[in-house]
């Protein structure tokens, strides 16, 4: 085994320990005779959770596929701006909740219930399905499409070749949205919908019994684990390098075109909705910044620390998988399974481990929520980095390793520059997701170190106000700035590489 392969393996072991240590510790403390059977009330809550998750996933799949098809057949298909729908991908879902509540008050809608909950979740999670569907469309083999167009009309090619080819990836994107939906309680709680994930948090808040709360979470994790089985193979296919020549655009007939336009318009709405809905509160942004300076600083520190702790193990694990470490479905499933773990349960397990260890003082610092967030988002960063690293020219890296005077020179002059774009994108995503997180941070934040996301979430339960809307609008602008700066940086690096070639 080469030195690089050993490093990748060690990084994967660290990744595995970080992801599974909290939940494994809680599982080991369950006493014999304890049961995870649900009462009639909790069965009803589970039913609400699954219904919201299924409807949200199906709608996101349909709209996301339509939007991806619309982008693929538009003038921006080969430009960097085709990823515009990711602009607010890391915006906290509660901001879409406040946007909906603001519009609902104007039109005198009822801002509570399952319908607004599903609408907000679709808007919040739509970029997941759109992005994965677009990646799948861009990886279609050119030869198959060209041959199909020679033999049949566009409509038949779309329904018989393109749609069956990308359906597994689109289904996997729906599975991810389903898992995100059933493990999150922030949106349903704001719309006064009782769901099972909120029951876990309420049980811990009321009784403080960590192991009982973990036991309650097992049915939810079981549902998410089953869905993950469906997602593994399609995700592996998404991470394959895109073909050098893209397949021709296939519009698929009038019906598909109309469906694509609707999906594309919905993606545009997803980006514009918080900006427009909260625009009346723009004058309150400066006041919100002045009043939330301490919370913003805490959030930024936590985000930076979480990104720093997550970037190395996630990148080494991505390299391990791409370097032929294992093509077995079981290994992929184990590494992706942490996506099925609710952030609150990861937080509880980490809290219990740290409090009963010599480093218990860590729980009174910002390192505690940062570590919990790093663990929670490791599998997401690993997927992102695996997709980015799959595009690299492996032959150039092997040649650089041969010609470099030493390993240090190879790392800093060859390997790191080639990896830097993916690492930058992953760090930006980790930073934004950490700033937006509520579930994990609620369990781990130390006294007197309240992050901005928790402050806004708590205020929203007392009803929206100009100040709360100002907080949210500021967070939208912050997310937009980070995503735009990251996109421009990556685009500039890509342009420099192309000029060198």
C-alpha cells in the first residue's frame, strides 16, 4: 500500500470514528428490556412526519428534474451561472418560513398547518434535487443520445433513454430530501405541526434522559436507514467524472418543455422568494446587525472551527473511495449512513461522551458545537469533495508525484493546487451550513454563547417582527455574499487552468 493510500485509509478511520462514536456510545448504554415501541400518539406523530417527508420528496423530485431539464436545454447550459439555484442552498429553512408568514399575512392566509410546512420545505430543499438531476443529465453518454436521435424523434428519446437513465439519481435526491425532512423539526414547529422529530427534542427537554431520547429516535433512524439503501448506488454514479463531450440537448416535446419551464420558474422563485418577501424589512438590517454582533461573532467562529475540523477527514475519505479503496456497496453505505442520523441525536451523544471524560470543560466552549456540527456535516462534505475530486486529472497527479523532488514539494506544488477548488467549496458549504444549523447547536451551545441561528429561531416562536425579519434578511445577504464570492473564486481558478492549457 502506497503512502498516499495509507493516509486516505487513516483519514477514513477518523471519519468513521467521528461519525459513529456519539450514536454508538448511546446505543451501548441502553439497558436490557427497554423498548422502542411507539404509543398511539407517537404513531400519529410518525405518520405526520412520514407524510410530510414523502410529499416534500416527491414534489422536490418532480420540480427538480423539470428545472434541471430546463437549465440543460437553455442558453446557460454550458455557463457557470447555470448553478444559480444554489445561491440560497445554505439559507436556513426558517428564513423561508418567515418569508411565507410575511406573504401569508398580506394575503390573509392561514400561516399554520401541514400545507405551508410542505411548501416551505420544498423551497428549502429544492436545490438538492435540482443539482443532482442536473449532474445526472450532464453525465449522459453522448453516443447513446446521438444514436437515439438518429433512430427516433426527440420525444421518444427523452422518455425511453434520458428519463430512465437519470431516474435513479433523481430518486436518490428525493431520498436525501426525505431524510432531511423527517429529521428536522424547525419548520414543522414554526407552523404548529406536531412531528416525531420534535417529540425527541421535547422528551429530552422535559426529562433530560439522554438514553430514553435516543431510544425514541430509533424508529426515525430506521426509516432513514432504509431510504439510504436506495440512495447508495445512484450516488456512486453521480460521482463518476463527466464525459469529455456532453450529450446533445433533447427538449422532449411540447409537454416536457412546458414542464421544464414551470420547474425553471420555480427554481427562480426559490431564489427570489426570501429577497422579495422580506424586502420591506431591509431598513431594519443595520439595526439587526448592531444588536446581533455578539451572536454573529459566535456563529462565525463556530462555522470556521467546524469547517476546519471537517475538511481533512472528509477529503481523505473522498480520496479513499475514489482511489479504489473500495467499490463495495457496504463500505459506501457505512460512510453515507451518518446522513440518516438526526443532528440532535449526534449532539446528545457527543454531549454525553464529553461530559463523562477528562475533557468535560470542552462543553463550556464554542469548540463543543463546532465539533458536533463538523461530525453532523462530514458525510455531506465527503460527497461534495468526492464529486469535485472525481473531475481531477489523475494522470497529471501521478506524473507530478514521479517528477517531484520530495513529498512535501509534490503536496504543495501539485496536489494541493489541484484540490484547492474542491476544498474551498467544501469549506464554504460547511461554514454556511454551520451558521444555519439549529437542531445540533441547540443541544451543544454553551451558556452565554448563543449563535445567531438559535436567537432567530427562538424569536420566531413569539411571532415575526421587523427586527427578526432584519436578522433573517441579514443572514440571507451573508449567505448570498459567501456563495457569490466562492463561485467567482472557483470560476477564476477554472479560467486560469484553461488558459494554461
